[in-house]
């Protein structure tokens, strides 16, 4: 019976990580629903980009205050969870503060002191973020696409992080008092918890303190497992996916769109003076999947675009700089990414239920993203430039507009008129080609 705690810990650890990897496997499967795309060129540049943007948080600091607070949470929370290694070893083998035997007394004291300072900074940052999100009235954090679950999700994450840090301080304070009494061996230095909670805990009995320390330790451990598995349902999945998302980012200049091979071949054929326009086209492979121009559902988007959707932080920086949104149009680049993720999840649940995808009569186009939103985009790339993790909402908008034009011949009247003029007059204006130089005669 003396090992019952270790057995329960091991079961919880295996279950927690098992569910976590099951979620990651499902996300990977859903991303693979998209079209394959080769984004492995220039690996050195990609590693550099990932290190700079995902690890170095370089784009977050474009908004200095929010960027600094985010770095506090990011760095503090990541480093503090190095302690998870110690918790795992202590939980499995029944040791107490295992890292002290590795680092030595002095170095471990420095390590635990740094963790406490970082934990305090994390608490400060999440409190400021909570007030800012709920009471300060930042416009991009109070738009209609965030009503309901997205707003609650953001708040729950802040509350969870706050609770984990409080458990961390509570555990350390009880541990420190017990060390002072000689009940536990002295390991570590706790400048924050010993000064804030230490005086209160000094009035507790040894048994109460031992219970408090163990309860906080277990809460901290279970809380980390819960947080880890909650990520699948949360916008905070970007904590993990920001790294592959920035590695697979488009390295080409912003605004350079991809060309369709089928269209390029047709244009080259039209421009070839030796080509026979009346030649019988080569027979197509009867088993080949016919080319589809653009995208009306997630299956037509590429895998990086689906990864983009899962990586979206819902911060709204893209929408805040979108000229269409600023002028009152329906378009919100953030909503485009959220809607894409919703459709991916809808398809994923369909597959889970049926063992394979069964047509549900729904599409990304119209059911999740309206045509009005798509045509409101000015293709200025402001949203792409603003994203802190290199998400490209414009590429999805462009593919869906390409589908509307090339598959459905559906475009606004002004655009149809322009394309008709280009087809007939080789210019977007409605006049004969022979009149193109008339402007010069007037001068």
C-alpha cells in the first residue's frame, strides 16, 4: 500500500499523455485532409524563421505592451514547466525535489528562485490580460466572432494559468515551512512564496502543512495534464503548432500568388505560333481526378492552410489592420481562419462518427464563409503582415474567389465587366484597341 500514490500518479500520467497524443494524431489526420504541398525548400531559412518568430516572439513586439506581457507568460510558463520533469520523477519514484540531487544545493537554490520570480511575472501578466480583455475595451478583443466560446476560452486559459501559479506558490510555501522545522530536508530557495504565504503557513501544524503541500503538488500536476489536453479544444493550440506553422510558412514575397499549371499550359498553347488551334486534345486519363480551380471546401485547400487554421491565436491583429473591416465591411480575416477551423472540426467529427467522410451537404463556402466576406477583401496583405505566427488568411480567400470565378463564373458585376473588357480589348477599359493611343494625340 505504500506505493499506492506512485501507482495512481503513473496511471494519471499515462492517461494524460495518452489522450494528448490521441488529440495530436487526430489533428494530424485532419490536416492531411488538405492537398499536399511541398514546403521543404530553403530549410536553413525556415529554421531561422521558426526560431525568430515562434521561439523569439519577434512579431509580438510590434505592439510593445501586449508583446512584453505575452513574452512574460510564454517564457515564464515554459521555463516553470521544466519543473514538470521533476514532478514526473518524484511522482514515479517517490523522491522529493529530485533535481536538487542533480544540480546541487546552490544551483538548485538559484533555479527555484528564478522559477518563483517567473511565476510572479506570469501571475502579473495574466491578471493584466484578464482585465484588458474583459474591462479595458480593446475593440479587436470584443468583436462579434469572439462572442460565446472563443471569449470564454480565452478567459478560462487565463484562469487556469493563474490557478496553476497559485498552487505552485502554495506548494513551495508549505514546503519551505516544513524545511525550516526540519520535517523535510532543505532544498531550494523560495523568495516569493516564503515571504507572502510563509507567515500564514507558520501557524499550521506539520500534518496540515504536509497535506497542503501534497494537495498543491497534486493540483499542479493534474492541472498541467488538464491544460495539456484542453489545448485541443482551445485557440491556445498555437503554443504547439506555432512552431511547425512558422517552419512551413510561405517564403515567397507577400502578394505573389500561385499559378495553376493547367491554366499556364493553356496560355502557353494559345501564345505558341506553331500550335494547331484545331488539333484534337489528347485523351484524358479516365481514372484521373478532374482539375478543380480554387476551393469551396477544406479538401481543396492545401495542408499548410489547414495548419494555419489550427494555429490561429484569435488575437485579431489581422482584423484590426484590415481596411475592409475598418470601413465597415463584413470581412474579418480572423473569422476566416476560425470558420476554416470550425469546418475542419466538423469534417473530423463526421469521420469519427462514420469511419470515413460522408457527404454532409455542407461546404466551407456559403455554410461557413459568405461570398460577401470574400469579395470585400482588397488583397492588400495587411492581415498576412500583421499575424504574429505567419498565418496567411489571404491565401484561403484567394482560392475561394478563384473557385467562384473559374468554376461558377460568379463574380461581382464590376469584375465581370473588367474581365470582359480584357478578353475583348486586352485592357480593363471599355474601348477598342485601335483607340488606345488617342490620349497621346491630345497632347
